[in-house]
C-alpha cells in the first residue's frame, strides 16, 4: 500500500524534486531515485520499526542522543520524540538537504543537524554519493568493490571532524552509528564521548570493516573496551566482558554475519530472546 503523497507540497530543491509523504512515523520529503529507505517509507509507512523499538528501550525523556548517519531522518525524527535532545551528523550533502527539510516538516526542534562526516581527525575525505541506495553512501572504500559503485556514483570531497573536539563540552547517554564502514574512524575520534555514554548502537557489517575501513574485529572491539554487554537481537546473541565480546565479533566477522544495530552497554545486562 502506498502512503498518501501530499502532491501540493512537492518541494523543488537545488538537486531534485522531492515529494512529501505522510507516514506513520511522520512527514517525509524523499528523493524518488532512492530505492531503499525512501521506498520503504512510501510503501509501508514506516522504516526499521524493530530497530527503533530496540533503541527506544535505551532512552527516556531526559536522554541526550548522538546519531551518526542521519540520512533523511527516518530514524532520528521518530526517536527525537522520545528524548530530550539529539545531535545528528549526515555526510551526504543530498541526504542532508532532505534531513533539514524533514526536521522542519516534523517540527523536531530538539534536533541539531550537521553536514559533516565523523572521523579520527579534522580534514576532508573522499565520499561516494550513491543514488539507488543513498543511505549506502560512504567514505571511499579501501577496496573498490563493485557492490559500492554499481550505480556509477559521484565521488566528492566532504568535511570531516573529530567528534571529541567538535562536540567539546557535550556528552550523550546514547551514541548511535550507521555510517557504512566509517564506524571505526568515528570511534577513534570520540573516546571521551564513548567514555561518558551508557550505551552504543552500531551497525556491524563485515564487508564494510574489511573493504571500507580495512580493519579487524579486534580493532573494532578495542574501541568499545569499556562496555560490559553486547546484544545482537538479529542473531539472539548476548555476550559479557571484553573477551567474550571479542569472540562474538570475531565469529560474526568470520561468518559474514551482519547486524543493523549491535547494542553495547556499560552495565552487565541479562536478557532472554524467548
């Protein structure tokens, strides 16, 4: 079922014509070329409901959230209704334009958004601007696999920041990362923010770690040494302690098991998936 398109509110941006859709998660202006997140919003009226539910368990009305990889706002806009404030980074300039529009459409005044990439240092980096799956846009991979370039994307230089410095003086209860292989570099630039966070939710995709970042599961896990619990709801896995968490991540890497949102928590948490 296609959700209602408010054709009278069609927006003409500097880059494309975006139509506004009313969904169960809010109003969204989308780029019709995007065949993943935008298509799911249009066809079903929602995006990643289970992930939102999992994240919702980690926050409350007094929580401050840092979200890296805001895309067009499909996650951050509904989540913003549950928390005190959010800081959102989105590196893709086209997606950021839609993110700003969607924040305004939904009156999400507690969101502060920046068109920046999270990195281990300040500077610029080469960024792949995908169109068919705009949410899959990413820093230029080390290994230029066809899976990242199938839609003949433009490669553009974008601004990158070290978050501990860029967000100096701020802290967050939850850090969420969905940045297509840049998670390691982001974490390298935010040890202070990670130290103060109670929980981290991070996308884990083995081919991103290998081909985009060029790192091992051990290097990834080392950034999260202070967290006592790992939860993979996609695979019904719970691990406690540094060594067990490393073994789980190493096994997932070996078996090419991805998770859209691995949860890391500072406390030891026991849960049942039954």
